C-alpha cells in the first residue's frame, strides 16, 4: 500500500513561524525530504529516527534535478511511509509544487498541502509595514526574478509591474533586478518609488534596508550575501 505525502511549508526560516499542523506532520513523519532553506532549526521538529534527506536547490550551486526529487518522493511514498516534503516559505509560491504533485498523482499517491508564511509576509512584518493600504495599495503581486534559464523572464506584464499603486514583491531577483528596474522605469514607474531590500528574512542573518527602485541597480551587484534576497516596492515600502 502506498504511503502519504504532506507538503509542509516551513516559512522563511524562523521555526516559531511554523504552523501547529506543520509541526504535527514533522513529528509524525517517517521521512523528511527538505529544501536547503528548510534545514537548520526547522529540522529540529522532526521525529527522532526519521530519515532526513536534503533535496534543496540553490542558485549557482550543484543541485538535484527536479525529476530526481519527484522520483525520490514517489519511491519513499511507495514503501508505505508517512513522508513530509518540507519546502521553504509557502510551498505554493515559487516552490515547484506542481511538478511534485503531478508525480504523485501519476502513481495514485495521496497528499495534502499545508500552507505557511511566505517571505513577502515575513519581510513586511519585520519591517513593520502592511502589504496593503486602502485607496493607495489595494493590490499585491508576486513575481520571480528569473525563469528556468536564470534570466529575467521575457513575458512579464510590465504595465502591471509598473503600477505605482500596487505592492510588488520580487523573489530571487538579486541578479536580474537591475534589468527589471530599467524596464519598469521605461514603462512609467517613477525611479523614486520606495523599495525594501530584505535578505535572510526571519533568520539571525536578516537585513532590511529601505531604498528606491532607481537606487537598487547600483547597490545589488555589490551584495555578497548567500542568503535569499527579496525586493518589495510600492508606496508602503517608504522610509520611516
């Protein structure tokens, strides 16, 4: 008989941001397949004796292929075990969740998705700002800073992204935001639009800095942090 897979969202790094349901699944799992950003203190919640298998992907580093990760997930579940697939942030936000679900469905393996705190919410909370504001920031949009090739996606809706009344969050945009900023400004976004630059959100290495969209292209290349970089821009990212 097949086992069961719980896609557990670990949040951005602080174990106190785990949901009660996430902790429950970790404490009852036979095996935990975890991303790099879900390791460290988060794994301290796993049941003693559970198999802990790192399957994380990090930009610029050797990483397991997605089909290998999906196959490993299926193989563990086929042994009848309770498996946790531990993903950083919220597993449904830029977490390659759909590919792994498809692999499970093809093998008739049951699963559940446990949502979590995404980095955008954690960064805004750490900065002491909301993500929405009546009248002037009534819309949120999240985008990834790179496509499967590692470059800036070519099919971006620039009219939407240049909307000065939206809160826009760019995940994984450190290397490509300079090009994106040029396109945004060309499409009408004022270069003085406030921007929050966040790294290592909710971890001991967290940094938060307020800039403008026009300033970031000159600042990002000098950053040497290995931590994930998140950029939030819009009226709510203004300086205190």
